[in-house]
C-alpha cells in the first residue's frame, strides 16, 4: 500500500511535466529541431529578396489558415479524392505563396525529419514576412500539429467577407476569440499586398444594386480605382491596398482608411464603430507607430493560438499539401 502511494506521488509530477512538454511554447523545438527559426529566417530572406511582393500573401496564408478549423495548415491541403479543399474555395483563389511554404518545409524535413508541423511553418513565415517588410517581430509560440481535413465549403462559410460590416466582422472575429481591437489591429495587415477588382468592384459600380458607388468611399479615390478596375467583372490588374507603400509594413494604411480611402467595405467599416474608429484615428496620426507594432504582434499571437491541435491530435505532415 505504502509502495503504491509512493509510486502515485512520483508519477503525478512526471505526467504533469510530460503534458506540459507537449503544450505549445516558444522553445517547443529546442531539443528536436533547435535551428528551426534560423532555417525559416534564412529561407524567408531568400524568398522575399527574390519576390518582395510575396510578404503580403505569406502573411495572409496564416490568417486564412487560422480562421478555418484553427491554425492546422488545412489551407495548404490540395483537393483530392472528390474532396474540394479550402484552397479551392472562392475567397482562397487569390492566395499565393504555396510553393514557398513547400520549399521551407522541405528544408526543415532535411534538417529534422517529421518534426516541424506545417501549421508552425505558416506561423513563422508570416512573422518573418512582416519582419522582412520592415514591420515588427514577435515571439512565435510553436507546437501546433497539422489537421487531416480541409473543406472548401467550410472556408467559404468561415472567412470574413470583403463587404462585411462591423457586426458581421465582429461576429467572425469573436468566433475565433478575437475582439474589436484585434479586428482594428489585424486589418492593419492590409498595409501589405494587392487586391483584385472583384473584391471591391461592387463599391465602385453597384453599391445598392442601382449601378451606384459607395458614398463612404472618397470620390477622387474611387475615380482612380475605376481606371484599374473597369467593370464588375474586370479581373485584370491588381490594386495596391496601401497605395505608395504596399511592400512596406507601416501605419499608412490607417491614414488611408481615416481619409475614406480604405479599399474594401471591411476596411471602411472600421470608421463606423467607436472602438475601431478610435484605433484607426489614433494610429493614423503617425505618433503611435510603436504601439501599433506592439499591438500587431500581440493580436497575431492571439490569432496564432486559435483552435491549435496538440498531443495525439492531428499529425506532422511530411509534405504540406497532402496528409501523410
Ligand atoms: C477583417 C477582415 C478581412 C477581410 C474582409 C479581408 C479581405 C481581403 C481581401 C478581399 C483581400 C484581397 C484578395 C484579392 O482580391 O486578391 C485581402 C488581401 C489581403 N489580406 Fe485581408 N482581409 C481581412 C483581414 C486580414 C487579416 C486579419 C490579415 C492578416 C493578418 C489580412 C492580410 C491580407 C493581406 C496581406 C492581403 C494581400 C494579399 C496579396 O497581396 O496577395 N487580411 N484581404
């Protein structure tokens, strides 16, 4: 009896240590793949040096991953065997950067086979994309596992719509544990990258179904947009979302939004709620860039923790586009 009691007393802390070791944390790979961050950083330096415009798409991939089934790399799986995967859903048709993710993952598989998840690769690449674009850095919690399912229907239902108003966007963010401040902060990611005409043409040509423009869009800016986006169906040249500095992570996005020059209705809607408007106007002054950089790292960390798989759930994919 005494022996049994003593064994239990010894086992309880051991189990606690083992469980804790399995939980996501910044140094999750310190024993199993100590160079993971250096490898991702080195590859990202090469990728962004060769194609600076990939910083935005690589940041967006992590967001589109986390908002559908949590951060489990489900966005990377290819459609197969009659299943249409997330990446083939309408809002994901414009995602880019899949080849770069496979390239980084392949290097990690050589260095530490079967160890680093694709979900973690996405989180690290998103952070390093922001760093390469002269934005902030933040510690990335690691230890996510990869999911085995991916559904286009789920992606279409879970991602926030470009024409969303504040109640809609707030609901989608809240379902991922993110609040109105996170919405205002993470929308700042639109400081990077470009958008295709169908994402905003409705604001130029058919706002209320009568061939009219969105009155909340600055009319001079709308005129400029019409030269790049010629009709509701034009899918030609993409437009910079933060004109003038779309490859640099900075606060000028907020100045555009404050002047009613946000590209999507979702950007413009930030001016319609007291919390999000207050944030836009504060950062737009240009006096609080450090605050925005810090907030962005914090909101990205929150987003990166959404419904993460741990323990025996999921797997560590060998290739990111296919389950093992
Ligand atoms: C608030 C809700 C959001 C909506 C409605 C939204 C919508 C969109 C749309 C429609 C595009 C353009 C797609 C195209 O036409 O090519 C886009 C691009 C982009 N989004 Fe968002 N987004 C949101 C939040 C976010 C968040 C939270 C992030 C990252 C943390 C993000 C990062 C990006 C980036 C970097 C691009 C540019 C991608 C490129 O250059 O290809 N977005 N977004």
